[in-house]
């Protein structure tokens, strides 16, 4: 079960982070390899995931859900035919406009090719966690107001 953890500072307070991450379509849009998202309820969404294993490409549908939302963090999970993606974002407020976020991302292969999928996911999980953190940080960073 490949897992990676990363810490980063988000340019937003806890309330803004929780509001963003309470949207299952927003969470999915921060995950690398998710190419489309469709909300199915207030806490669930259907993720279309493109998986590339060497020269092979496969598009699969995953059922994503927000499993837990609290003052201290958000937990999500998406299950598909090849793997389960789980994430937990823990919040530590630093100021009204900054939060230290600890992200743990776990990828679990499943099915008859589990060993191959897990080996592939082990190579990818750290990069996926870093990409998730970067995408969330970029979303929270206001556009530059510098004049030319």
C-alpha cells in the first residue's frame, strides 16, 4: 500500500480551506490523472481517471466521496477497478490567512494485477501528493496585481 505524506503552507485560513475541500468536485480536480469530474451528491462525485502504465493507457471511472469533514481536517476516498485513492488533509492554523496542511495520500492496488499496480503506484505516490499540494496552493494564491 504505497503512501506519501507532505506538509505545506496554504495561503488561506482553515475556514476557507474547509469550504473548498467540502466540494467533492474540487478535491477530485486537485488529483493528478483525474481528467473529468461529475458531482453525484453533496459529498460524492464520479471521477474519470486516466491511468498510464508505460505504453498502455486506460480510462476508468472511480466513485469518490468525502468521508470525513471536521474542524481539524478532511478525509476523502475514491474507489475504482484498479485502485483505491485515499487522502487526509490535517489543518493547523497559523494565522487568519495561513494554515499548515499535512497531506497523507495512500494508493492501494486491487484486482488480479494488484502487485503490478502497487509497484506502479509506489513510484507515483510522492509525486501525486506534491502535485496535489501545489495545485491547492496555486488555487489559493491570489493573482498578481503588479502593473507592467
